[in-house]
C-alpha cells in the first residue's frame, strides 16, 4: 500500500492531482455551483479552510483551454455524476485573479499591484487582440491595459470589459473567480 503525501503548502488543484497528493474530494461543490446557477457566489470561510484550493478546482473544471483538464476529474465524484455535469468541463472562459500578494502600505503601491494583476489577466487572453470581432477602439483599450497606460477609470471597468470581450469571442457567459479579494482592504485598514 502506497502512502500518499500531504499537500502541505499547496493550494493549486492541478498540482495536487498531478502529484498524487492526498486529496479529500470536494468536487461535488462543482455540482452545487452548476445546480444553483447564481450570478454571484461569495465564499466567506475562515482562514486555512480551502477557499483558494476550491477556486483553483473551479478554474480547472470550467476553464476552456487548448489542452483539456478533464483528466484531473476522472476519478472524482463530479465525473461519476455523468455527462450532465462533465459536459460543462472546459466549456467557459474564465477570469481568475488572486489579490493575496497585494499587501501594500500605500494606495499608489496597491493600485500598481492591482493594475499588474489586471494586465496579466488581459495578457493571458491576448488572443483577443488579433480577433477581428474587436473594434479599433476596443483593441486600443486592450493595448492601454496591457501596456499599463490606462486611466483609473479604464482599470475600474477592466474586468467587466474583459468579460464582455470574452463572452463575445466564446459566445459563452464568463466565470470570474476572485481570490483573497479582501487582502488589499485589510492592508488599507491596517495602514490607514
């Protein structure tokens, strides 16, 4: 009998599954998300409760990628529920941001950190820049965000705008996953 390693310090679902770490199957949470069909779900759980791992699992389940991540779920509960649920695996564009490292002492540094995260997410979807479905102004907006030259208003609307671009491109609703959204808020409170 092979003893599985504990995934101490790991919160990436793919890393845990690929390395055959010990994993308590929480994939029925995906079923709850699908069945609930809410526009917004907030997961306020205590620290060290698995929020990041669960968001990572949701990302790997729902995100449409070049190479399917379906293999990650083959021996898990969600797969045993059948095609009704598995046909949604890899079917959606996903925006994923974690604000866990935005623990700055000033507003300017916090704003820079958030802009960098948004820039990286736009770059992750850079295939949109060459898409003929974007108007000239939309491509210019995309370039402003990726070159960190957008206005504060551009960044305020950036996730909404990116989700609209992705929805038009993929002809599917977009899933937005925000992890550690409260970290900059806590830093702002602590640093006045």
